[in-house]
C-alpha cells in the first residue's frame, strides 16, 4: 500500500527515528524536526518514547519554540514532558488538554506556515499538520496514514466513521506525506485514496461475514483476517469492533443519510 517512497526530504525537515521498533510501531516512531533554512528556532513533532538517547538527539537541534503532538498514544507523546524540561520549559501543544496546551489552527512557526487539520479516527484527538515553506508543502499525518501497512482503528477511542471522513479530507492534499511510522511518501492524497479503497473493501467483507453469521470481533477476524499474524491479532479485533460499530450506526440512519460505501 504505497504511492511512491521519498528518498530525500526537504531541507527544512529532519527525521529522527526512535529506537522502539515493533509490530505496532514498524521501524520506530518518526520524530520530525522542522526549521526553515534561515530560522533560529525549530519545532519538533512527536518526540516519541521517553528514551534518553532519542531525546538527547532531539535536543541537539535546539533552540526549539514548541513541541507538537499528533495524538496521545505513548509512542508519540511519552517523552514530551521530559524533552520540555530538557529544553527549559518549551511548551507542548496538543489537541487533547491531557497532553499539552491548545494548538492554534494556523500559525507561523520555525519560519514555516503551519495549519492544524483535525483528522480523528485512529484516536479521537488525532490531528495532522500541513506545513508550507513558501514553495512546497507537506502533511505530517501521525498515525492517520502510515508510510507502510494500515492503521489500527480501536473502538471506542478509534472511530471508523470519523476515520473515513479524515481520509476523505486528506485525499485533497497532493503533497509530500510524512507519517508517524514508516517511510515518507510522495503523495498524501494518493495514500489517502488507497486507504479509503482498502477500508471500503474491508467493510464489504465484514458485511458478508455478518450475513454469514459472524457477529463478534473474534468471529469477524476469523472470517476476514484468517492469515493475521498472531502477534497483532488483538489489533485486528480492535479494528473489527470499530467496523461493527460503524455498520451498526449506518444501519440505524435514515436511508437518505447512508454513506455510499
């Protein structure tokens, strides 16, 4: 599930990958440091786990004006408070007040124009960042779209209905995509459209499984994901629960409000 991987990042973007590789984090959490060529201060997106070596590598890029959070999962936000202290109290900005101060919808930061895009679905607090240096833009998608594989939507914090709407929003951004895990991709819109097609196909499979008698996440996984790796079966069951909830709500809407899936 790929558009076109990117070998070279824009000069205002630095990738620092956290040492937390695993089945759910792929090669590790992507921490992004942004600074326009002539800007004094930088901004960091998703400092990742509270790992001393990783946070020290981020701090080497000081001074920073802010720490931005795409969503509140620990592999993205756990190190934020430690990093803030290391940097002398640099503010943490996040959609969820549990994790930081409010995000401005639009701002100029680190010599760059930044817009916050509400992209709930993977989590209720998920956001993406559209950043432009005046010549070209990029979308930092967190876990809403990964650079490789698919995203888990774990009910109830994850919501498939919201997620489909977020993918539709991102399908209009034909710019570089820099995800929370996996490689950068050349076209965010193409990845969003691919994700949408995949989700719609899965929903058709779930509908067929339900018609055949499957009514629990475990039964859906057995029918629709028969070859799932045992190490991530729990994640498939989370997604199956989100699919069941989405279809249940869809069936309760008046006919004219049904999504054309």
